[in-house]
C-alpha cells in the first residue's frame, strides 16, 4: 500500500499492531517514531542496545537473539540502521530468518535506507518472510526527494486491508503527481542512485581520514548503509552542548545523542555535496570546547 511517506505507514501499523501493554523490542538508539508511537499507545518498550555492535561494525547475532527474546508482541528491525549506520551481514540475516519462523508475534522491518546499502545493489528485505511480517520503505531520503512524501508498506492481505481503512481517516490518498514522479525514479533507480552512493562514500572516506583531528571525538565507525553514523564523544562532553557549540562556532549541524536517549554521542550526516561537506569538516577543526 502506498502511503504519504514512511511516517504515515509506521503510524498506521503501530496503531494496528500495538495496544496497551504490548511488548515491543527495537534496537537502540533509534529513529524516534519507532518507539515514541508505541509508547504513546501504551506499549511496553524493550530496547536492545547497539552501542557494543558499533565496535564490531555490524549487528551481532547475540543482539538479534536478544531482540526476538524481548519482543513478545512486536519486533522492530530498522536497517540500514538510523542513527548508527549499521547494516545486516549474511550471518545476521540468516539468524533473522531462523528466529522469525519461531517467533509468534509480529515483525516490522523499517527499510527506509534500503536503496543505500554499500555492500549490495539493493539491501536485503524482510518483506514476506513470514505470515506475521510487514515492511515499510520510501524513496525520499535515499534519492533526496523529501518533498514527494511517498512511502509504502507490504504485508499480509488482511493487514493491508486494515491499514487501508485506517488511512481513510488520515490522508485518504496520496498526490498522483508524487506517485508519477516516484515511479519514474524507481524505474531509473540504478542510474540515479549510483552517483548518490559515490558522493556519500566519498564523504565517508574523507571523514574517516580526518576525524581524529576533530576536537572531542572518541571513535568513529564507518556506516554500512544510509547517510548517517553515530560518533562517540570523549568522556565528560555533553552532546547537546557540543552540537550547539559546533553550530555556533563552525556552522556545522549534528544531532546530539540525547535526542536519541543516548548521551555522549552525536549523529553526523554524509548527504551533503563533497565540496560543502569537506569545507564543513575543515571548519570543524577550529571548534573550541
């Protein structure tokens, strides 16, 4: 079902799949909508920390097991993951396949950055994995077309029928112009996304070569997909103060980890043009803490 952005798809699905006291697990830190909406509904949240996974630069099997163990009613996978940039490797995917068929609750795959997998042409999808699996996706961030506001969900027929009825009380329909433009993008996906990936990877390589020269940073893990990464700050530095100083002094914007319920980290983005990104990093060197 086509929706007005992934945000609408997630809002609808959480209202169908969650109720008061539903047990929901997700990888943390996470995109806020993945836990704030279930929390608003009254679900019991069971976050599984990904911070130890950043050291290994992949989502560990042990974390996948823990996610399924904790998410009795709903398990949420976001991959490539926001804000960590971690993606699933072949071992993790195989573990998910095995655990999914044993799991009695629902599984939601939020695949917003699927078009920006750096190991593959197209990231792995959990769509259709079991009869209790649903996935969401979009083109907006991967192709830099935020104004189109087109997303989608795929899942069992009965679930999609319920979602269709729910959508009637929200946006009812999506813009046919946006649908048309989205179709053109998808039909030319490879041609359009390759230069985007190249630009992002250039920015990542540049940051990787220079991050140790930037004040206050403790460590950096290269993302496996998407446009963001979570960077650890040195001990005693508060993320909100760091982000404010960086913007005021250097004109560089990052998101503080406290916005993700995770103090001591910042989220950085690699979606800028190579020229503007490198200029911003050069200004970052002059930051005074």
